[in-house]
């Protein structure tokens, strides 16, 4: 899979852009604030249809653009090549300030998706154009909150497994209703009767999530040592532990029983909290290097390498499940690596059909093979020569 053209209209700092891209390594350099990260964000949006940078989707829209019918918009369009087949995908993000969201101090933001001209829902085409975005903020995968690691795992699996995405959406919906009920319970005698149907649904969908996560973790763990050796030439041992709030039993029926028993045992606690204290929404991942939890000992430089391991492991998992390579998007990740690790990273990613790397310094990549170098200033791109 590779992107041959990307078009932006009113997205972030881009008023209008049509950029042709090549296979192989595409290196984009320029000063800070010129649009490098925004371009990679736009490409990644066409994979997951949700920004990992913006707290509100209206932030994606260039508000200096003229409005149509009092609505502002951003358009992202890309041509992707998969097995000699061209796929065009468009994402329109519309802000309608005249249509306030009920009971909230927000305006209505709508997303419209078309694939080869046909309207689609995000759930239908999630991961259709697979991409892996690596950014400096990803270091939180190592030392951040468990919610960030759960999100990483959910996105990784959802892009290649539609059933998992459906189960996740059902699980979160049931969890919302169960938590709402916990907050409103007054009659202790009717507690079991009210909670039972929600507990049953939560367990059924939750077990599906747990079994899918364990399979993904097992695959990811097998990839880490190989990737680490490729980047550092060292042979450390890695283990990924899935830290579950539910006893992880092999048989599905036994897992369902243990999950339900844990919910019943925590009823009093859940009522006091007004929320559900056990289940996949409370779980975590622990990465161990040579037996030690990396969250407690890794330096920033080590954490940066370990972050790359997780994301490159995701790329291998995506290729394994999807049947084709994702586009690698490396956003300003070279600066905090030493020369050796930078060189090995560029060499390692050379196996992918397309890798787009951004940096403020064009000389930092030092590729050993042919690469395209693009300079960006204020959203405008020009090709620059690079002598190997």
C-alpha cells in the first residue's frame, strides 16, 4: 500500500494542497510550524477517521477559509495504490455553528466519507488504507496512563478486525448504561434484578475483547525482540504482560464465569464509585525488558526506542492481518535517537512500500538508498536534491 497523491482543502494550516508522493522513502523537512505534522495527521485520519492530536475536531478546520451556508469545512482526499488497484478516499469535516449540540456548549461537526465516490460509514472503511503514525507524544505508551495503552491496543486491532470494532462499540454502550444505573440505584433489594441484564451483555462482549487482545499481545510480543535487534543489534528479552482485572482463564465459558463472579463481588464497590471497576476498560499492558518493567526504569532515550518497538510491532501485526503493508508515518522521531539508531531505523523501514519521515533537519536521515526529499514552508512543497 502506498499513497500516490494527497489533497487538502482547508485542513489545519493548509488552504489548498495537491501533493504527489512516491513509493519508498519520502523525507519532508522544514522549520517548525510549516505543516509537516499536519500532513501526516491528514494521511492517518484516512485510516482511523479520528485525530490523535486534536481535542476537538473543529480544530482540524482552517477557519480562515471562506464559509458556505455559514458552515466551514476541511477536505482530505487521497489516491492509494493497493495491488495495482487505485483507491480514492475522501473525508469531509464540516463545522455547523448554527446547529448547536443539545445540552452542550459545542457546535455540530459532521464527517462524511466517500470511497471511489460511494458514501461510507467510518466503521465500514476503518483501516482500508492502513497507516501507522509514530510521533513524539507516543512516548506516553511507555510511561503514560493505562488508558493510552488500551487505546493503542484497541486501534491496532480495530483496523484489521471488524468484529472487534463492533464488540468494542457494543461493550462501551453497555458499560455506559450499567454505569448510569449504578449512579441512580437507591433500592438495594432490586439491585440484582436491575443489573443482571447489563452484566450478562457486558460479560459476553467483554470476553470477546479479552480473547482478541490476548491473541494480539502474543503476536506483538513475538515481534519485539526481532525489531529491537534490527534497531540496536542487541538481543534483549521482551515480554508483554496483559494486566487484566478479570482472571484470565483459557476456556471461554470459564472466562465468562470468572468475569461475572468478579462483577458480583464488586457490586458494593461499584455502587460507591458509580462506575464499573472490572472489565477490559480497566485493563493495562506491561512491557518488560530483561524481566524489568520498562515504565519504572527506562530513560527517555530508552523509552523512545521502546515506543518505536511497539509501533513497528503494530506495523507487522497490521501486515499479517491485513495482507499488505501499512504506510509508515514517522513524525519528528529521529531527533531524539542517536546516530546509530537513526541509521538502523531508516534501514529497517526500507522494507516498506512507503515511509514518510518528517524532521527540521534534512541531513539527519542519511539514507543509503534512493529517497525523495521535500522542503515545506508555510504549506508549500518543493523537491530538494540530496547527495548520497
